[in-house]
């Protein structure tokens, strides 16, 4: 998969949107007003009042309908943009070899359906080799995942894929139960944990270490050339918890980071308690979500999330170099200059260019955006009154390249 130099806009396929609408409409027949009200309530619970969020919220018919119509398409899109970011040639299997994928905390099937549709769009001849295993604590959520799988298969004609569901409490890791059930299909080429880790171990004395224990068990069931995908909400607390999990996984040498990080030092976003790192990807909003946004007053024109793609073979999205950075903020237009926060093995730093110093060689800075990977030939930090400026500067003769967009 060649690196793209221009931003792409994520969009859901018509077949997928049709399957979502069919299942949502047949599962709960409620009007737009009721859907919008439930979306607003769920959004509040997901963001401001997380302590009040019950683990069985998807068993509530109104919440289930709102999730299917609004949150599931959004979360599904996040997973698909990360599937596009996976290493070239994944899954690393020869022709006719089984492709096994595990979706833990699957809910009603965001990961399940994202994978099914992705293979149908990109690699339809391999669907016959595809087995997806979904685990969740809610039997009702798994029923919805099964319905989505069957409706999508019927609408697309891709009927050869296989879905296996297991009900189980992810916080319990006994020798039996869900862990032994998923063991039967290991090793996995991809393990997905999307928007579930933040809901686990809230009463634990050390929630981060408890999550390390769960991820350790999952990594043990990952193929040597497989990838584990963790997606979390783009909130400060949930993102910082993911950064902490990342650091402990690296410290214990349990895996390596494929993306988004360009280094395996401690996360520099944790130095300042007000910092956190997240993604923002352009998205074509489906009409149904636009209608709910208009009713509620939300704007869902971009995909915002935090994530990790973990490997055990040391592969990285680009070769780490001291002059290669990931843009971890928006490009800010200040008076007479542009600046952004960048991150690499040297840490997190603010780098900019004065408008008067714009040249052909540094013009690509104008296209910097959150998540882009850029290369800068030379960053100048001027000294004034014995102090080195905290802001790095790109001079007129500096060279800037965007080596991977998003």
C-alpha cells in the first residue's frame, strides 16, 4: 500500500449503510425525535458522566437503536481508516490460508462489520478464508452483530465468511470461559479492541496494570506477524490512560508500536497533565447521522479518536529518524506565522515558519494536518538573552516534505 501524499476522506460503502439501516429499523422502531434524544443522552454518558454509564447500556432498546443509527457507523469508520493504515500486504498469509480476526468487547459489531465490508471492498476473493470471532458481555449486542453480519452478507453476496460469537465478561480471565473459547481459533491475524478498554477495570486499584494483563493475554494469541488494534475515545482522560498503557506495554517488552508513535520512548504527552494525543480524520457524514446532528446540535464531520496499532515483529509505519515527525496538533495560523506540535524520538516540540520566510522548499508546511508524518531537513532554535527558543523555526532554505498523509 503506497503512502498517500494527500488527505483522504473516509466514507462508508452504500451496502454497509443499507445493512445498518435495515437492522436498526427492524430492531427498534422509534421515531427521529426519540433517536435524537437517546443519542444526546448516550453522548453525555460517554463524555461528561462516564461514572454513570452502565456496562449493559446496549440492553436498553432506546440506547441500542441510538447506538446502531449514530455511534456504530462512526466507530466502524474509525476502524476502517485504521485497516487502511495497516502494514502493506496484511494479513501476512499465503493464498487459501485461513484469516482469523478477533473482536473483543465487540458490542453490536463495529469491528465485525468493518472487517467484513473492508474485505468485500478490497479483497473479496479472500472472504471465503475469513473467520471473525466476536466477544462481548451482552447477549443482545452479539445478536445485533449477528444480524448485521447476515444482512450485509445477503446484500453484498459475500456469504462465505464465518462469524463466531462468544458471550463473556472481559474483566474475568479464568482458564475456562471466553478466553479458552477464543483460544480454539488462535493465532489471530488481527485483534481489535475498539472503545472497550476505557469501560473496563474502573474499580481496580491499578486500572492501567489490569488492562496490561488483558492485553498481554490477547497478544499471546496474536500471530507473529499479526496486529492488535486498540481504539479509544478522543477524550483527555481516556487518551492519557491509553498513553499510560502504551508505556507499560513497551517497558515490559510485550510488543512494539507500528503506529501512531514514531518512537518507543516514554510518551511525551504525559509530561504535562493537560496534554493528550488524538487523531482527527476527514469523514463524509452519512445522511442519517447528519439528520440526528441537526436535531441534537452536534457536528460529526470528522472522526476523532486515540489509537494504537501493536505488533510483535518490530515493524513500524515509517523508519524512525530524528528528522521525521508526526504532526500531533492542528496547524495554527498565528499573526505572521504558522505553527504545529510535532512528536518523534526527540520528544514533543512546537515547530513553525514565519510567513515571510515561505519558499518553494518549505511550502508543504502549509498542508500539515493532525496525523501527517513529515520530514524536516533542518530546524533552527535561536538563542536570545542566553535562552534557547522553545519554538523550532524553519528557515527560507529549509526543506519540508509530507511523507505520509492521512
